[in-house]
C-alpha cells in the first residue's frame, strides 16, 4: 500500500500557481505571498523595472509602428501617411517608447547596485567584508547574467527547429541547429571581451547588452578592489578620472558603470550624514526638553538658510529629470531636424561626434542617465513612486522582461497586429504580380492611413501583447531566473574553502595600519 496517495487537487493547485502570474497567485492564495521589505536602494529596482517596460514598448513600436518614432513635426503635413503630428511623438511624451536611453540607465544602476555593498563595507572599515562581497559577486555574475540568456536562446532554438517560430526556417538537422546555437552562446553572448565587434547575437538580437553588462561588471569589481584601501578623496578623484578617460576613448558603458560606483559612494556618504543629523537632532531635542524643565520655555534656535539651499537642490534635481526626459526622446534618425535635439547634436564632443550616427545620442544618454539616477534618489516624491508596488513588481521581473519580450513579440505580434488591406500589385499572370492582402488583426481593424489610426492601433496592440509579455516574464522569472540565482549561491557555498576565509576578529573588522575610510 502506498504511504502517500497522490492528490490530484494538490497537483492542479501547484500547476495553477506555477502557470499564472505571481501577483494573481498572491491575490488568490494567501500562503503564496512572500514577505517583502524595502531597502535603502529599492527605488532603483523600481526605476530599472519601469525602464525594462519601456524597452519592450520601444521594440514593439519599432517593429509595428516605426513611423511613430519620428520626431513631432518633421514629416510632410500634406501627406497623412508621413505626417508626424501624433501626441505620442511630442517631446517628453515620446520617452514612452524610447528604449535606448533605458539601456544607459540600466548600466548606471548596475554600477550603483554592484558597488553599494563593497563601498558600505569600506566606509564601515571592514575590508574583509568588502573583499568577500567582491569575490562573491564576481563568482556569481556569470551565472546571473548568462544563465537565463542561455536558457532563453535554447528555447528559441527549439521552436525554430520545430518550425514554430514565425519568419525563421529550421535547419536541415538538429545537429546543425545545436552547433549554430553553440556558436551564438560561445562567441556572441558569453564571450564579452569583444562585445563591440558583434552586437547582433543570433536567436535574440536584444541580448546584445548582456556581454557589455558582464565585461563592465568585471571592470567595476577591479576598480573597487584597486581603490578599496585608498583615502576617500583619492578614491573619488580616481573614479572621476577614469570616467573622464572612458569618455575620451568613446567607451560610454565604462563611463556609466563607473558613474554608478561614484553615485553609490555619494549615497553612502549622504546616508551617514543623515544618520549623524538624526543623532544631533536627538541631542538638540534633549536640550530643548531640559530648557523646558529648567526655564519653563524652549529657546528658539534660528536656522541658517538650509531651507533655501534644499529648495535650490530640489529645483536642480527636477531640472535634471526634465532634461533626461527630453534628451531621452532623441530619435534614431533626423536628429538634425528635431528642435532642441539638434543643439545637443551640434555640441557632441569628440570622439562621439564622428564615430557613427548613433554615437552622439549615446554620449548624451549616458550623461542624462547619471543625472537622472542621482536626481531620482534626491526627490522623495519619485522615491515613493518607484518604491510603489507596481514599480517594485516591474523591478522584480525586469531582467525576465528584457529577455522574454523579444521572443514573445517574435511569436505573437504578427498574428495580433496583422496588416491593413494591401491591393494586388502588377498584372495577373505576369512576373512581379503580388496578390492582395486582406485586412486582418489590429492594423486591419484600425487602419494605417494617418497618425490617429496608428496611435489607436499602437495602444490596442500594447493592451493585447503587454499582458502576454508580463505573464511570460513572470513565469520565466520563477521557472528559470530565480532558480539560477539560487543554484549560483549553492555552488558558491559548495566551492568555498572554509579554512581560507578571513579570520573573524572582535567586531568583524580588520584594518591596514594607517588606513582611513574618510580621510
């Protein structure tokens, strides 16, 4: 007799939980909810989540409504099919489908987040903890970045070979397909040292950023290791110098990662000042209470103009965010015709001005990404916005959205979006004759003759494909992404030489003679 009988209901329950998005499972199953708490940099998770959604919007728009990506007013108003008069094409609003500046925000945030723990340890005078954090992050980084990409590319490869991926023909044999997949993985995705030589990986072109992410993560760890024992001012000057060097070489990604390191240290210093200020306020409150007990009233202490300085800082940060929103709408073409953007184009320094037609936008995207990430952390309203449940959920599935949105669009967008009516071309029975294409899908329903029809179709398409991308990303996160993270941690623990771990001293600190984190 079986000790445990299989309960079909429990299997159905497990399958249902795995299949539906986690936020729906949280609402249905009370025991499915995981306790979540915010940490000092949670707003960056939210910002990264919203940025990943905008990357999906970008590729969806470029695939289906490329004419909408042109700047407002640059088209021919007398020709409705080329007019650029849609509200969605206006400055600031067009950020909603501007995915390229979001990549630069990703890199600044990555530099910030990867640096945060080691920098905190340096300021706590705990170099052992800093070195341990660097070693752990370096060990797990390849698993974290490449593991989900390898899995995603493998699934796309299988769909392609089974002739289930629209627009891609299967190879003659599975062996040929597997060899092609291996070449993509080994030479385009997991070999990051020549990332700027081939930025179009097979199976999913959107994975071009992953080798950049890995290579510059390693650069970041090396810089932190190099500067861990230096004085604060020397460390900051060195990082700023390296940032300038990267820009002078045209290496925008290196600049952005190192800028994230600089911002992380600024954040740690700010947190320390705020903590010290709270302690001073506590002492001042005790003194006021003593005054009340002793004299029966509190002495009035005059401020020193801090409110006005705080207001100026807030205005400056708001200005940086507004600037980031405007520059983020930089079009891929006709930048020289776009009001405002053409000024930035003319002011682009060398070598970005002459590298290629997209290099100028990368320079300005990088600068604005640094300013935006810093400014968001200084504006309480935006911090609360990005700490909200929607932004935090997007942050949780951000990497999965980035990986999954391309395959989802490749599989479903042609069926969902369809085509407008296209009349037959040429003469029947002669070479070059093309049969008429009947209107179908969302494009067939809304039409494509003018900007209003395109904008309506754009919105309806997002309403259909957006939930599919979120669902796929949520399932991918739980089935692939999170397990890979756990496996990487377990592998690290298995591989550790416990006898080689730093000797723990009272307080967990060990310093070099003469070292000062704040000197």
